[in-house]
């Protein structure tokens, strides 16, 4: 496991560290960004996942499963976040669309542009999603600022990033 996972998961908690049950969200009841509809095993017996269980879930099902360990900083944290929202299918498409870049920072910017355009298409297709757009955009821009402006709390001497 890369050292960036620990920083990433703490940053993720800012965006996903709450409970939600929005009737317009297809995920239904969600705790720490983990949807009961898509991951019912995390809600066994109706019990909500704890933060420690969520961290284990994110390490195994998001970070490792989607190759974040194989990516340089800042792409590892951007891709991990994209795999959470909007999800692995879209995030892996963004990764493929940006694969020609050798500079991870340029790749991050293009990745986040694809992500923002994805959200705009979602809103155009379903105007009820407009209420999410500001949060989605803020999340994308926040990730760019935190990573490309070197305010991410990681030890770059151990990860080769920076």
C-alpha cells in the first residue's frame, strides 16, 4: 500500500464523511460514500458501516482494485476519488482518455476536465441532478488545488510524487 492512501482517505472523509438518504440519489442510503443499494454487504443486518470498515472497503474495493497503487501522485489520489464519485466505470474511462500524458500533473488536469464534463452531461440528462453540480465541481477543483499546488499532506520522498 502506498503512503498516499492514508492521506487520500482522510481527504475523502471531507467529501464522503456523512450520512445521506436523498430520494434523488440512485444510491439510496449512503454512509461514508458507500451506498447500501450498490454495496449491501456493508450494511449486514441493517447496520451502517463504521469508519474503520469504510477505510478497509476503500483500500480493497477502490484503491487496490482500480490500480491506484500503480499510478504516480497526483493521479493516484485523483483516480481514487473518481472511482468513488462518479464511480469506477467513468473513472477508468477518464484514465484511458488521459493515458497519452507522461506528466502526471497535466494528466490530472485533463482527467478532472473529463470528470467535470461528465457531471455536466449528467445534469443535462437529468435536471434534478443540478442540486449536486456545485458540490461535484467544488470537489474536482479542490482536488486540483490540493495536489497540483502541493498542499496535499504526503511525504513525497517516499512516494516519488510531488
